[in-house]
């Protein structure tokens, strides 16, 4: 009787607590669906990033081309001045007028370049600096301190305070 009683109690306790069975098939379907959605999201993000990269590259190219266009537009008056100088001097055959015209065009050209941020380097009688000068020769010279620039063969230029072209110079030994 005792055995029967315990069997009945066990049966009753099993009836009270239903056994939950996991539905692995359903869980797998959910996981597969989530995986699919994440892959689609990843592909969308990758495509958006690729489009962003291409767009920024195009914008960079356009910006450079536009900047070059502005520089060319600012140089057109110099071209006009050259044309006028050549036309006038061909007719007159006057060398001095031609020289004056060239000087005016040169001055105009330097102003435009200066407005764009270009500055010529002043080198003569300055201390040699390998970051902004290229030494062509070293010559012994009385009265000049060593590493002092004696002559400037090719002018150097700075663009917005950075060396655009090194000056080619002769330096005292």
C-alpha cells in the first residue's frame, strides 16, 4: 500500500507540473531567419559604405578640378595682357614699349600668384637651409661667413608657408 501510495503521489506531481519540451526546430527556424536578416543588413551597410566612398572620391576630384578652374580664371587677365603687348609691339616695332609691357604683365602675374598664396623666397646673404635650398656649389669667398648664400641661380617659392620649389643657390665655404 505504501508503494501504491507513492506511485499515486508521483503521478499526481507529474500531472501538476507539465514538462516543457523545447521546440528545437522552431528555435532553429528563428535563428536562421535572424541570420538571414543580419546578412541582408550587412550587405546594405557595405553597399552604403561603397557608395559613400565613391561619392567622396568624386567630390574630391571635382573640388580639385574646380580649384584649378579658379586659378586658370585668375590667370586669364595675364594672358590678355600678353596678347595686347604682343599686338601693340608687332605693329610699332618698339623694343622699349615691349619691355614695359612685359614688366607690367610680370607684375600682374606675380600679384595673382601672391593672391593665391605663392611667395618668392629671399635667399641672398641668408644662412643656407637644406629644407628650403639646394646647394649647387660651394665657393670659398673672403668676407662671407661659411654656409651663407652668395648667389641664387633658380628662385625658390613658398606656397602657404610650405616649400613649393627649393631655391638653387651657391653657398660660401
